[in-house]
């Protein structure tokens, strides 16, 4: 723009000296703007973000992927497996015409209540699975007629919340509230047997792409993981780069040894050496020289024709086929393997091997290039070489497997029935179909509930695919939804995510660091897209077909190979024009916005990608240094006249995946736009994810602090969802008075953290106080605690299931006993809180050990007692019950918050009781600010002892200043400053990453209100009344209470339970266990020589036992009798650990006689 | 300084007095006395606050403890708190009229579309002297909970006399500002500055009432503070001047008990001989 203006106003400038001309130039006005004015920013372009999130949502990746699966992929799978025929009756067939997934459906439909909608919340409460029927339309032969049946149910499909099949989609807040659902809940998870399960995003290497890698020994290999619906296989082209063996070979699982590459080429029909060398070197002398030994080797092996090559390969092919089949000639075997198994994704039609040959040639060339220049290997950690697998693709794998198994079973059953010579009724396949109901349903439920994806067909066995949705806090739930886990080797350490699509801060510490990642805010993950139209389009744009190419053309100067999803289409000589045209068509909306195209100049290739699992994000298009999005557009967006889709449709914004991003020149701000710029960032803070987005001023913090906060934000207690009080979760932490942070970020508003916050704005004084604040301990103000600071409620679920047993008996609830056996005993008030129905009453205070459900279990579970027999003629059978009450075991008393009585799918009564504790902060409770600065409460000080500012304000928390220098959390200081300014001015401040309220402005506000610009205050000691000699950094900081609380952890024991086998004290707090004096502690005592102490700790306080030993034979005996010596003469008594006695006896049982030789001591 | 000479009697000059705040200058006394006064005002002036809540019915969304906590923090008019006994001084076993006030709260929402606010105005006190405070007739009261149609709260509250040492709900004051020497003539503090102290540090409002230092004033290292600026903001349960007066009373009580202790060395304490005499 600058350049243009210079030309336009050149006429106005009529000065002689150039300096003067320049001065004049600076003064020139155009539409009220000076030439030297900075490039105008597009106002509020961050408004695109909420617009994006409105259509895409926070977890749209999951939902899109699931929708794609349910609506498109499902039908595709059925179409490829549509026919079932019978081996017995050739006239029989069954064909699937269509498949669809119905709306969520209650399993017990005969239930009275089935008139109302089946909501997700009912599933949570009743431990049901949120699923809908899978209905198929079938056409089959019955007798001699063709019958069409519609809407046959073959199983149930778990439904993802907020997907197109879910009842919550497109509902208003009021409607959601009626269904007890939180409008802020992002959805994207499943409810399986009452638990919320997330299918995590799985990361893996790209399928169907060539990856070249080298190792330290000089071995270079190119490999492709081919993946089609039928087959998954891995093909290697290996070059061992050492003096003895510099040949290139092909390696594949179905071939028993490595095959020289030239033989493979010959087997595929390229018999002339010249042709081969041309395909690989393309006339390049260097590559020709490198490759020639291979040709020579082939000649030495005397393989010249295709037949010879095929015979050679055929002898190496592993035959997996059953012996029953007729053995085919080896050459045919080889041909079959080469066409369908090796590089399975490259199609071979009518034995036209041309595309596959060229594909192999390219792989060889890539290997040669890497041999010549070791920088040309691919980076396996590069995000562009990775694909993210989402719920949809994982479910489709699972469904395909289950559906095939279902069909196979069906076929077997049909065959079995058709084999019967005479049937009473006409054979109806529909009935058979109905009988196979559960295998698909159970397959889904089992896989999602356990997280084990076992697909025998692909030899796939993956564990830990699903996670329970963490409902510790709202942020924790969001965090699980955006989490990415890596599928391959856990040993690979990656130095953190490197693409802008992944959050740079949010990764766990320790083992999984860098392997588990999180998506950034604006990331989108693509789903598969049709290839055929793209292929046609590419040819229309002037590509030379791959089938008509020889090596000479392939490597012609300026020739660029064009790939579509890793498959070569052909070549073009004008790659830039081609790419430009292609992009223009995409911006017009002629092809999907998620198709990416980019040029790789190293390989002279243009890559078009339309496959699923690529991460991409939207950017503003810049043309001729002008961003296409203008303030006008944003204003329209604000007025709701435009949506994000319009921005895409009008070609103002487009999605770029990682590879295309690398081919673009992206400016972060308008002022950075130069001639080469192609795109403009929407907002820089979108590089962070939802969890890291909570941190104010993260760009001022030392980076690991942000990572720590990402882990801790998920443990903060706060509001969980609007339906939090309707939920009966195993463990629910709620804050009594949560507050939205004084210093928020744009991300906070976008994800709704201001509506479901987890923390409170505490007035913090950064000073040392009392010595109870060392090592990050915090000093709390007692008055603040009294007034509700850090107060939280902990709710725990207790479940009693009224079981039905196989013999017809069942559990029952008894009313509380009228009188207790021992009215003065310790358990006298055990039944006190029970209502007359035998369940504890709501609002009652529960003491440890009290009964909350007075359940009775039948004593006889094996004998067949016909309970349901008509009473009239039934023999009077007395069946007795025993007590099996549900008792409250926690050490602290609680209150009954809710009681839920319902039935499960199996018609068993389910009683859920929620017990609540209200917890006040105490010594040792953990708190944290939003900057990875955690600390425990070290002391609670009365208000009069607290220091106070001149206005009389006492801090809620005193934090030790030693927390700052080494942590370098400058963001926290700025948060305090901005928070203080916000409080004084009466408005919220922003601490958005790479932006936010400026320190200078904050200082100005402070000064305006009579405070020091530095945020420091004059503070008086509450104890002496004298002012502190130093000035104190004083103001509000958002503090989170973390779930680690002392009451859950403290434990001590004097006497208590012992393990049955060893008679040693039990282990662990939950079992009231002892505190172990471990080996290292024992070593200390041994070294010190405290033998009596050792004796006491290790034996007397543990498992001391009196044994009777026979001095003669040295074996253990009875009291006063040795069974071995048949004598009572030599028996003595001694003490030893019971575990030692046990050892001796176990040794004896193994025919080893441990003899004790006793001496006077 | 001789505290007991008639010339050096402590003096109070009230600067400002409104319904909820008082500003005064205390002179002619020691820092320790002034600070003691401040501490007592915060933590030891007795007020009345709800201490026990008996829930007969609570179908609101809030938990019982939650509501009880909120009820406890509602300021009750405590002007006549001295007319009532501390529970520990009362002879009754639980709560009686001598040592407690009963308040009742019974609200049910019958409105169709809106929620009903339960406020401190719904609290019915059995003793007209101790009621939840209001700021005039327009005051909506302090929000306790919101009820939806059909929800109901019925509780019996027992308010007792207490001090903020035990729980902050008994504190009569919100903030107590306390300062002396606004010009830092005594150099008890060190201003943190980058360049210029006067430019960078705003003056406190008490500076208007103090004597600004002369430019060539010599630092008197023997000087003791004796002008103390107080500002007390109440939470409404007591008049600000009452808080100060009650605090003085309490302070006097404390001082006299110390004096008694000092002068009665030979008198047995709690029926025991002083330990000093053992040897």
C-alpha cells in the first residue's frame, strides 16, 4: 500500500531537494490519513473467534467426526459388506439396502415413562448407556420371493452427546435446563453404563505417505503404511549404505526375505534396464551411478524377464492360505502379492502396474536423495506427517469389525438352518437377523467402557483409548476433550509440540511429557473427503496423467509431480499456477474448505490432501498486502448479519493445515504484512488451548510455570456445570462461593470459565510473616476463612444395588430394627438415621460407621427356591436373610444430600446416596494461583494480627516473596496490578496472552485513585501497630483451591486391622494401615545399633507370635510336644514374627526342613 | 511519657461521624494503647449473631450448612448487646431468653415464573431489640437464597452473643484504618522509590491533619508517635461511636485485670497459692 501511495502523490511533491520531498511526503494527506500512519488494524478481528466457536464449538472435532461416521462412513461400510449369500443354497441372498442410527432410545421401552424423551442425564443417574438403535433395510429371498424389510434393528450404537443424533443438539438453554443439561457442557463424549467416557484423540503417523528415515549406521529406508478398507500393510524400501552391501531392497511382511528392488520392478513388468534406470534417475548421472549396482546385481542373478522375476519373488512369498485351497503357480502368487498386498493403497487395475512402478521408483529416488544428502530424511515428529484419529474413525473401525462378525455369524446360522432337509416353516432370514441382537451392542459398550480396541482383522490391539471424563472442574472436562495421546512407541521423546495447532503449554510433567498434547483453541481436525472430484479437477487443471509417463518426463526440468493423498496423479510444469488455481477454486467453495494443497520444492512435488485427521486452523487471507477481512465485515458479524461460514464462503478466511501453513507466509499483525504475505493471523492467543488460556499474562511467565498451571487448573475446585446439583457422581468437588477472576482473558470468556469459575479473588500481600510461610506455605486470614474463603463441598456417592440371584432370590431393604441388640454398645446408634423405608433420610448427619442402606441378602444363594411360585400351592419354604448393610466409612461425618432410587436395565433396584461434607480451609490445604505457584496453608492468623493497608484492608492471603525470584512468574505480578486497578476502577481487566491491559494503563488508574503506581502499599503490622519498614505489594490475585486436602490424607494408627495371612498390619490409609518402617529406615537403625528398637518395630509391634520349638530336631511343634520326635522333652517357647513361622511351614511343605538351632542368649 | 499525669490524658477528636463510619484522632497516648484499641474493635467488641440453625425444612438448592453460614453472617442490631449474657455465663443448659434470641425464617415460593428472594427481612425475631439491620424502608435486605416455585425454607435460628475472636461474624467493623505519622517523620518506614519520593507516593488523607515537616527539619530519633488517626467502618450492627466506646470499656477491663494481677501477688489465684511462694 505504501508503494502505491508514493506513486499517486508523486505529482504533488514539487520540491527540489530530496529531503524536503520526503518531509512533504510525510505530510501528505489522503482521506485524512498520513502516509507514515501505521497500517490500520482490523478492529476487533478477534470477534471471528466467538463466531468460529459458535459454529464449531469447543469440541467440534469430536462431534464432526462422529457425525461423519454416523451419516456417511456407516453407509459406506454397509455398502462394501452388503451381500450375504449361503454356501448351502445358492439361490439365497440377503442384501442390506440402507442403514441409519435412530434417536436415543431407552432400553426398557415397555417402561411407563417412555413417552418422554430419553435424556443423557437419565443415563447418568440410572447407569444406562446413551444409545440409539441401528436400523437396516434389507432385501432377501424368502422361499422364492424377494422380500424387502425396513427398519430392522441389528444393535445399538452409543450416541455422542451433542452430535446430530443427540437430543441436545440445537436446543435452547431453557430446553436444555428442562432436560437437566448444562448449556456450557461441550458434549463430544459418550455415556456408557452411567459413566461419561471420552474417546481420546489418537495421534499416529500418516497413512499412505512415504516417510524416509535414516539411522546412525547409515541405513536409509523409505516406508509406507498402506491403509485401505481391506488391508493394512507396511512396505519398506531399504538401502543399507555400507561398503559390502549397497543394494536397495524391498521389505514386506508377506515376503520372507528382502527382494532386490530391480527384481521387483521387473516382476511388475518393466523389463528393460534402461527403462528402470530412467524411472529412477531421470537422466541424472549421480543417481544413475548410485543405482547401477542394483541393475548389475539383478543381471548377475540372471533375472531378465518378468516371468523370472515373478518366479523368484513367488518362492519367497509367505503362503498363509489354508491347505484346502489349490496351490497356484509361484509366479501367480507373486503377482497377487505385488498387486494387492505390497503398497496396497496404490490400485492396480487390470494388471496395470504403471502407477505402482512409478510409486516404487519415487520411493527409490527418495532413498537415493537421502543417501546423497542426509538432510532429506523426513521428520517423524513433524505434525504435518501425522494424522489425528478421532472418535468417528475409531468407531468406524470397530463397527466394520463387529458388522463383519455379525454377518459371518448370521451366514453360519443361515447355512446351518438351510442344511436341515425339511423345515416346519418357511425359512425367514429376518428372524435370524433379529436373534443376533446383542453382539454389536455389546461390542460397542465393551470397547468404550474398557478402552480396549481389539480388532483381529488388522491385528490391532490398543488399550487406553477411552478415558473417564474428569468432572473435577469444568476446565478438567474441557481438558480431557482436547487431549491427544500418541499411539506409537512411548520411548520417543518429543521436545514439545511444534505446530501452532497444538497448545505449547498444556502437556503433563514427567513420563508422558510431550507425548500427551492438547489442541489449541481454533484447531479443527478434518474428516475424509471424496477423492474423485478432486482427481477430475486436477486433470481439468492440466495435469499429465501418470499412466502416460516415462522416467524422462517424470524428472524433466520444471516438472512437478502432483500427488493426491499420497497417490501420484501426474505431473505439471506450472506448479505455481496449478496451486494458485486450485486455491482459488477452494476459496470459491467449489471444493471442500478442508482440502489442502502445497508445493514441496525439495521433492518437486505438489501435494493435495483431502484425508481425515489433518489438523488445521482458519486464517485471514491477505492479497496484495491487504487483509480480506475488513472492519466492515466484523461489524456485520457483530450485528449477526454474517456468520463464520459466510467468511469462508466469501473467501475472506480459509483453513490451512500444517503442510500448507508451511507453504504460506503468515503475518501475526497487520503492521507486519509485507509483499510476500499470504495470510494474517486471526488472533495470536489462539496458539494456546482452553486450559492454558486461563492464565493471565502467560507471555510474561517462565514457560514451565504455564505448563504447571495447566496441570493444576484441572485440580481446582469450583463450579462444574449448571446441572452440578443434579448430578450424582462418585466424587464431586464444589466451591461454595466461586468468583469469576478479576483479570480475565478472552479465552476465559470464550470457553465460559467466567460462568463456571474455579477460584476466588483473594487480596494477597506479598511479604514474609511469622515463619509459617516458608517453602511456599501461605498465611490465611481467619476472618476471611470464617466469611467463606476457600470453603468447598465434597460429595461422595454410595451405591447399593438390590441384586437378583440365579435361584430366584433377591436382596431386600429392611426397616430399621425396633431395638438394637446392645443399646449401650458402641454401635447402638448405627441405625439411627434410617427412615422407615430402610434408607437414610435426606438431611441427616451421618457419623462414621452408621448404616445408610439397611440391605438384607438371602443366606442361600445356590438352592433353587421358587420365590415367584403362586402362593396357594407352594410349599412353605422359609428362606432367611442376613444383614449386608451399606455403611458410611469415611472418617469425617457428612450429611445425606440426595437419595436416588431407580432401576437399572436389568430391572434391579439401584439406590444411590450422595453424602456431602462442607470443608473449611485448614492447615495443609493446597491452594494455587494461576501461575503454577502452589502452596499449602501454613497458618491461619486472626484478623487483628494481620497486617493492613492504610485504608484498613487486611489481606486474605500472605504469600512469601521468595516464591518470585526463581519462578519468574512476572505474569502474577501484572495480574495483581491489573486486578488492583480493576477493583479501584470497578471493572474487569484483561490479561489475554500477547495483549491484555497494559501495565502503564494500570499504573495510571492506581495513581488516579491515590495509590502508588507500583502496586505497593503502606502496610501496618497488626501486632505492634507500627508500619512495616518495607512497602508491600498488595492486591487481588485469583486463587484456586486444589482438591488435595488434609482431611483426605491424614492418617495415623496405634492398633488396627491385620492381614489374614501374615498377621502383619494392613497397608494404606483406606484400610487403616500401619506406617511402614521400610528397608532404608531399618538400615539406619541397624547402622546405629538400636537392636531393641528394631526388635520392637519389626516384631513386637507387628506380628509377634509364640512358637514352640523342639531343641532336638529344630522343627516347630505343638505346645509341649514335638510331633517329629514324638517327645515332649526338648520343647521350648520362643517369639518370632508370624511371617517367619509361615515361611518355615511353607518351606516344609516344599520338602525343605528349616531347623532352628537354639542357644541361650 | 507519663501516661498518668493529668496533662497527658489521652484525648479524642472526632473528625467525622456518620451512621456507619467514624474518623477520629487519638492523641496523648502510646502506640501500644492505640493499637490495642484497634485490635479490640476488630475482635473483642461483643455483638449478636446467629449461631445455631435448626432446619425444619429446606427444599432449596442450597445445602443446609450453606444457608446456616449465610444466616450467621447477617448483621443483627447489637446496640443492646450488653443487655444479654454470654452463653457461657448463663445458667441455662441450652439457650434461654437471658443469653439468646430466637429468629424464625419461613419462606415458600409460590410465584410461577420468577424466583423468590429470601432475604434478611424475612427473618422474624422474637426480641424486637435484636433484629436484622436494614438501611431504611427501601432496603431489600440481605439475600439469603433464591427459591423456585414449590421450594420452601423453614428454619429456627438462635442468635447468641459473642466476639470476633471466635468467629468473624461477631465482628462489628468492616475495616479499621489506623495510621500515625503520615509524613513519616519518625522514619518508621522506608519509602520504595525510583526517583522522587514526593512524586511517587501519594499522601494519605490524614496528612491534612498532621503537621508537614519543615524542609530543614532535623530528624529527632527520640520522638514517639502520639497522634493516631482512626477510621472505622461498621457492618451496621452497631453505631460506630458505640464500637469505640465498647472497645474502650473492654480495654479498661483488660488493663484493670492486669493491674489487679500485678497488685494482688499475695492473693491466691483460682484458689491456689502463687507458684512463687513454693520456693
